[in-house]
């Protein structure tokens, strides 16, 4: 095997031979653990009593749930239901939709209680995949912070009173021609949209305002100008031989990561019949999950992304007869990426995570020159996952501030927390006559409205989804509502004067849309089949889209807007916490971040070179807090030194700093949503000027897991080979220890696994084993949370994670690599090795 000349290391503590790390590296628990008396009160104010409360999270709701089965008519168990056997699980196909996140799922129940969520393999979109948030969503069902009944003015009320008062006020507003706004995250459900149309017909001056907590408005606006289609196209990573990404974390949090991960993994798998794999170039500021999986990763500043895209555009245009544009830059691996894209013309894909329409326009231009449209990018099956309109949302808030809005109904959305102008909206709400929220809890938005009509959890609900044009899935309940909640669609129907149950409304809508006899089946048979499968694909009319790309205008916009000054801040979402909607879920809080391996916190990430200049050090997770100044406002936050972070840049996660989510999430971390800016009418997740960082004397320890425990080294734990080596020898990199024995001198050495002092164990039935294809695994942590859900693994909390007492059964390690041949090339690394190849 040809050596890659890399040394792998778990963290900077190991690389720098930190004395404390070396001292405790081989110990399960370090000797400096506090005593029981010291654990009584920690610096966060958590007590042992709080710890026990956390361990018993939601138990009261679970007990209550056990009294109700997911059937419409309760049947005593003395007359056992035919389809329910004690101890034998039942499975229901359903759909997870939260904001723009989507997956078709199969829910496992026992005696009427949902206990596990798995992916639905019949879905062509999610293809049996899930993510950490979906796996943990079953625990959110039993969250005791959920509202148990409707509320008026902060006090409990009944549905009849709420419905009458809301309907009367809506009618009065409609009579005078007042404005009524429905505010929601992206709505993928065609039946829910039909309910909204009926609501509009009832009250007249009604507008649906959609926004996304991770906006893709830059893509939809650009596509509207280029193709006349305001939608995100379908990206087919499985069909791409070469992939170039500019800050698009498509394996982590960008648009449809479950779908993209499935496609990407197909391109990376190799075997006896497929000895080639896709090649991936990635340009980014923060080290993301996608960047960590790339073949070639280049760290750039946010202000350099536009120049990098122009540079790639010009390199491709020079070979395809296109005209060059001004303002490009040259970056490491950019020319190599252009060459590989041209070689794979028609089988290449370029994506960008930027929400700037100008950047997206140039990316579309590159893909057009590479003949990607129709192969790796398709428009007829466009995505419905991101339909938020940033310009519409800004206009709505401006009108509300001006007193021009008479009623606002927030449909399971929380813009006071997760929208950049949430503070302005909170003030504007005070000027609105009627305010309603359908949130499942008194979140930051619901806590300041007049009426709360709490929505069901999705596991208690009926519904449908159309995540892509022509691709449908159904939502069905797996348990009767635990509390006195109601689906928000049924609330809208009630306020519109329609007494139909949402189940009947849904079924009638499908019958009207797909009719009797579709698919060669009577409707009831068709409906039952879709309900069982969970998914349905309808034929769509093929439309020819013609591109009209104004690259000069886009280049001019980039030249005027992309100017860095000092430190630059890149905001992002973590895989487990996301936008913070499920922040009160302790399974997610204790899931280690795939890259930083941190839990229970957000923090500023900084490169090692910048940390050394600022005097920031780190040892076994112990560091300091820093003062982060953005546009004149200073915030004190923990700091993490992150290998792979672009020099001169800082990273900060959204989704933390909740004030009204529940005991687990409240006041945990810093709320960075107000730092989101605006560029060309779209939400902009970078701050390229007015950013400063200063070290403080305040000590802080982040709860990290990567350096916990150690591995017993028998040769190389990480076995690897290059693709060229594999093509020559499929066993390259997989070294099998061979041992010489006196019994087999003639035949030479034998495998060590064949030798034992004891008789081997017999496996008459099943011999359990687990093999993971490391080319296909991205490290997304879905299996980690799945293991927690499957085995009821306890949560221990931040302090106990610091004390190395986390109880996870499954561990996904992240290793950085250093190349010994490039000892002096990188700035600021400690110890013997000085060049990162991260």
C-alpha cells in the first residue's frame, strides 16, 4: 500500500501534546472529577434535582399517552383489536415536515404509543433516510412544555370560546376591508394551501406570507429572472461525476440534505463493478460536514466567495466560447476544479449556499455552459422545500410597524425568535388588533399574542405533502392527541365556518384531485394503498424552460457588495439543533456536533492562527470567553479553536439563545438571529465588515466528546487508500495481520482471527455484525440519535459530558489529518506537524 504520509489526531490537545490530555488520555474518567458535594451546585445553577428532572423528561405525558391508542374509536383491551398485539409493534407510514425540512417516514408504535421514527424506503426523495432532528422528533411529542389547551391572554380557555371570538373579530375586520396576514414557514401541503384559499375566500383581504429560517430566496429569485420559475430546482448529486460547491453544506443543512446525501453517497460508493467515484471540490469559511467530506477543500472568506464564483465562471467560459466577466479571483484548487468540470461536461454540478441572487445567477450561468440542466439539474420536478419570500416578509413587517395590518395569524411559526427583524416584529404586534398563534407551546411569538390555538404534533395529525412537483406523501396519526390541541388546518376551517374534520377534508381533496379509477383502482383502494405506502408519484407536464442570464449585472453587483474589512462572520445552522425549533429536545442538545464534537452550546469558532494572535488557548475543552463585536454591539461568548476555519473569519451557530422554548433550551447559548443581514433583498448570513474579536479573562469550558477516552492501537485504526491504489488492488488499505505458527510452517502465515486458546462460540441462528462503508457514510449523526431513541439512553447534561460521563452507546469520531511533507506551509499550528489537510 502506498502511504498517504498523514498522521491523524483527535484535537489540538493531542496534536500539541497538552500535558493534561496526555495525563488522562488512557483513563475512562479523569482524576480531577468533582465530588458529590461539588456537584450539588454548578456554575450554571443546575442541581441534582434538576438532573433527575431532566432524566424524567416528559414521563407524565408518556403515561397519559399510554391511555390512548391511535384508533378513532377506543376499544377496551378485553376485546383486543385485531391489528394490535401486546408486545408486537405496529408501523404507520407518515411524513415529517418542519419548515422546509422533509422526509417520508415509517413510525413504530407499541400499544398505541409512537416509540421510533425510521425512513420510508419507498420514497424517491428521502429514500429511507432520516436526520438527527427527525429521529429525535418522537421525544418532542411527549414534551411537557407543549400547551395542553387553547389560551386567551395567557390563560387557559376552551375551543368554543376561542373560535367564536376569533371568528367574530375576523368578520369585523373583513367588513371594514382590513388586512389579515397568515405568517408561516414554507407550506408543502397542497391540502393545507387549499384550506388557506378557502379562508381567503371567506375574509377577502388575506395574504399568506411565507419565510424560511434558512432562506433560499436568492435561488428562487434568480431562477424567476432566468427561467420564469420562482423555485429551487432538483439537484441530482448521484448523476454528477464532478461536484463543485461554494459554501453549500448539502450534506448537513442546505435545502434537502437527506435527499442530497443519498445521491452523493451513490456517487462515492465503489465496488467490484464500479471502480470510479465522484470528485468533490468545496470552498467555504467554516469547516462544515460537507467540506470535511470533500476531496479538495479550500478555505475562503465570505467576501471572497463572489470572486471565486466569477473566477470559476471565467475559467469555464474560456473553454466553452463564453464571454468573460470582470471581478474574478484566483484561489487554490479553482483551476483544477474548472478543468475537471469541463472534462465531465453534462455530468457535472456546481452549487452555492449563498443567498445572494447575483451569485446564484452566475452559478446558473456556469451550469448552463456545462450542460448540467436536464441531467444533474432538472426544473420540471422543482422543489417546494423553500418557498419563503424575504422581500414579502420585509414588506409585511414594515406594514405592521406602520399600523396597516389588522390581524396576524402565525401558523406554527416563530418569527419573533428566528427572523432577523424579530425585535421589530415584536413591537409591531402591539399595534395589531387581532393576533393568533398556532404554536404547540408559548414560544417567543406565541407568548406575546392574544390567542393561542395549539397545533397537534405531526405524529397526532393528518395531512399531505408535495415536496417536489408531482411527488406526494401522506401524514397520518400514530396516536390520538395527548392534549386538548387541534390541527391548525382544522382551526382555519372552523374560523372560516367549515365544520368538516380535516381528515374528511383531506380525503375529499385527494378524491377531487385524483378522482375515481386513477391508477386503475377505485378511489378507496387507491387511498388505502397510498396510505400504506406513504408516497405517491403523479405524472407532471413537461415544460421547456429557456435561460436568460444577465451575467454582467450579477458581476457588477458582486463587485460593489463583496468587500471584506477585518474579521468576517459566517452564520450557520448545526445539524442537530437546526433553527432551534426542537431546541428543547435534550437528545439533540447532547448530540455531539459532527465537526467540533461539542454539545449543549454555541460559540465563536476561530482559526488557530487568529487564536494565537489574540492570545486564545485551549486545553481539554477549557478556554475563555471572547467579546464579539458586530456593527457596534458587543456580545460575550465562548470560543472554540477550529482547525479548517478560514483565517480572518469567525463562525457562529443559529438556533440557540431561546427564551420561551422550555426548561431544557431556555437561556442556553446566544441568539444570533439578529445578526442576519440583507443583501439584494435576501437574507444574508455573513457579516463582512464591522466585526471584531477580543479575548477576555473569563474562563469557560465547552462540553466536548472527541478527546474522551482513547483507542487501543493495533496498527492503523484509520485504514485508507487512494482511488488509484484501489483500482489496482481492491484490498489496498485493508491490512490483515498474519501470524506464523509451528503447525503451518509449509503454508506460511495465517490470519490472527483463526487462532484462539478457546473454542469459538457457535451462532446457530444470527451472528450480529455491523459494517460501515466509510465512502458512503458522511458522519451526519442520524444513527447516533437513532441509537438513543432505540435504546432509551439517558441524557446526562452539560456538566456530566464535561466529566466524560455521557452514556451514548454509539460514538462517531472525527479525526483531523496532517501531512508530514508540508511541515512549514500552514500558519500557527502547534507541535511537530504544521500543515493541516482538513
